[in-house]
C-alpha cells in the first residue's frame, strides 16, 4: 500500500500517468470510434449526397475532418492566451484540472444519443479542452526533468500513454464484440466506449492534478487584475520572443507542418479503413490496439537512435518513412492484410517522431515561458491538427476519393522536412545550455 501511495504522489509518475489518462481520448475517440460514428450519423441525414453542416452543404464524409479542423482553429486562436495565463498563475495544476473536467464530461456526454450536429459540437468542445489540457501538461516537462533527462522522460511519457490507450482499447473491443450479451445495441456500444474514454481520462488524471504543484518564482502575487493584465502583456512579449528566436520559430513551423500530417493520418485512419477498404470496426479496433503497443516500443527505440545519430537526423529519417507510408497507402493499400502491415510501420514511427519533437522543442524555449511556448506547439500535438483534416475534407469533397485525400497529406511532411533540414537546432540547444549554467 505504501508503494502505491508513493507512486501516486510522485510528481514524475503523476506526469506519466496523465499521458496514460489522456491517450484514451486520442486513441478511442479521435483515432478509432468518432470518425466512423460521426460519418455514419451524418449519412443518415443525407439528401442527394449532401447534408447541412452549420449552414454549408457538404458530403457526410467531410463532417469529421471539418469538425476536427474547427476545434483546432479555436485552439490556435485561444491556446496562446491560455498558455500565457497559465505561466502567470501559481496553481496551474488547477487549470489542468478544469480543462480535464470539461473535456472528460463532454466526452462522456456522447453516451446519450444525438444528431450529427450536436455530436459535432461535443467533439469541438472535448477536443478543444483536450488541447488546452495538453498545453499545461507539456509545460510541466521542464519542471520535472533537467536538460539531460528530457528526451528520455518525453519518450517514456509517450510510451506510457500508448500502453494506457491500448489497455482501454482492450475493454472497448470486449464491449463492442459482446454488446448482444450485454443487452445493448451496436450504436450504444460505440457511444459507451467513447464515454468510457472520458471517464478513464478523468480518473487517471487525478494524481497529476493533485501532485503537480510548482511555485512560479517569477510571479509575486496571484491577484486577478495582475494576472489578467500580465497575461496579455506577456502574450505580446512571447510573440516577440518567438519571432526573435529564429531557430525555435523555424522548428515550430516545421513541427506544425510535419506533425499535422502525423496527427491527420492517426485521426483519419479509421475513417479511411471503413469507407475506402470497407473494414469492420472490430478489425479496426484490433489493429489500433496492436498499434498502441508497437508505438510505445517505437518511442523508446527511436530514443536510442537519437542518442546515436542525433535528434535532428532521427526526425529527418522518420519524416522520409512517413512519406513512403503515404505513397504506399495511395498506390498499393487494398485489403485488410495491407492495412494491418502498414499500421505496424505507422506505429513504430509515430511514437518516435512525437517524443523526440517534444524533447527538442523543450530545449529551445526560455525558462519560465513553458506554457506560453507550448501553447503554440500544441496547435499540432497529440491528437490535434487542422490543416491536414481540412485538406483531406476538401480533396474528398471535390474528388470523392479517400486515396487522393490521404495522398494530399504528403505535402505537410515534405515542407516540414525541408524546413527542419535547413534549421540548425543543435547549435541553439548548445547555446541555451550555456546560458542556463
């Protein structure tokens, strides 16, 4: 019992456990169930192949990617303000708890049957809250680890998250395959699994909310007027800092591009599998379950490669692999066996590219500005992207082809890779280390 108590009260373990908690949302909700569910829900309201979506006439297949795009555009507009506010508020674990509560409750609300517009609204709220919580969660990385530890801590965090998301998928699969014996229909089993992700998120987030308490030495008081005034003043200063920090800015742009592609592939894979290859939800659940554990392995393996060849070189190799994956999906992907095989390769590279990217970025930002800088980073971090889903939705709307839609995502990897290639991040990291000594 004492060991469990120690584990739950340890700041580092609490930080890991929050990744375990929130990964359930990105895997069960965004990656697996919500894309096919929202598309099926939308198709039931189609008239001559189109539905009314907040005043626009679009095909049902574009509803999910467009809704994801809306939620992330809101993040792009508001997260920098939340980040600045968080850095000026001593008890940022309380803010973490607030967005966790809103996100988990709006996710659990999917349990109740609704139309596609209300389901879209719940997705916007839950995904926005998810992104807001991740900004604060990521900002703790610099406080729970030093310069030398961050790459390892970031990689372990991703690995723990993938395992946690994978374990919930086991429960999801059991519920989905046995809904008859549980006395519920197929639609309710899907909604129940989505709601369970919200409950999982809320429960396992508690240690982080309770234990990640750090005094901000830069803030002399917590008066509301001071915080609000300082928030917008500091936000302006942060924009200037980013614009003047050429290396951090270029890396951020590169990351926002190539990781938008990563997140788009992750969030749209189930939709592609169901609609283009006619794969069942049961099969997709098994595939994504396997993916979680291979992704955990990949996050740790590429941490080893980064030690040997450097973080930047590792990221560049990973980007090339992603481009090959998308070309294969466009040209050759045709059946369940191909989908499963490709998913394994995606799993191995998606954990590595995200863990190493977070580690690199944490080394490029100034002390005391973690939440502000990570608010810009989060615009395309775990489970959140808008450019990719928007482009995917546009291409599908005009071509009617999911293959051309998935191929269009290569542009993000090409552009992001080119910017990263010409950015000297190693020199900047060395200079930042010297400044902190």
